[in-house]
C-alpha cells in the first residue's frame, strides 16, 4: 500500500505522535524511527513500570509494542484501530532505568487491515518478546485535534502543521510555570 498523499510529512507526524499522543507520552514511549511500514520506539523503565516481583509489568511491554505498531501502520497515512495483539514473553526484564526498544515491521499493508510484528529488546539487545498485531484501517489519516497539557505544547504542534489545543485546566493547579 503506497503512501498516496504526497503532502504527508512522516517526520512531522513522528514528532506530533510523540508530543500529542497522551497515553504513550505518559507511559514514556517515544517513537525514534519512522519510515513507511517500519517503526522503532523506546521506553526508559521507571519504578511504576515494575510489577510486584521486580520485573517489568507485561502490559508495559505490550503497550510499547502496540504504540510502535500504531506508528508503523499510520506511516501509510491511514488511521487505524487495533483489532488484536498476541504477545509471547521470551525473557523478563528486571532493571529499572534501562531503555527497552520495540522494532516493528508491517508484514501485510492491506487496504482494510495491517498485520505487523513487533519485537521488544532489552538494553543489551536481547530479545524479550514478540508481538503480532492486527490493525483495522479506518480511513485516511486526518489531522487530529491533539489535546495537550499547555499552550506551549499546542504551539509546538501548530508549528508542525497539526491542530492542537490545551486542556481545560492547562497544566493543572499549581503546575503552570512563569516561563510559559
């Protein structure tokens, strides 16, 4: 499936995906590489990513795989919804502070569905898990309206050509800094 929209700026989209996509941003996922049908994303592990046993919570690795797959599918200038994820855990990750990585390749870029494989690696480059993801193509990617924390974030997205507004409470009570 070729990228039919010649105006689609994949690098600007990668930056907007990182800044305006609140859930991955809150978890700490950053898409570092984005090409048509391919993405890489990283996540630096925090204490709140660890489970009771001192290992990375499985949902964290699944989230990294899903976010990376979402970016890879959207690289075709389409919007998507995740239909299915299957994840195989290969090795546990136990060191907070390390950066884990997802590498995702679109295997089947169909008109209605995309099938992707996302591999999760620990900071030593050892394979920690493999996800197979099916995304449903809902249509051409439209410029979404990103709801961001503050006006500075909204201005940054506007500069990249995206629609963005700050949330009703901005950064929240007591969080607004003078430099904004």
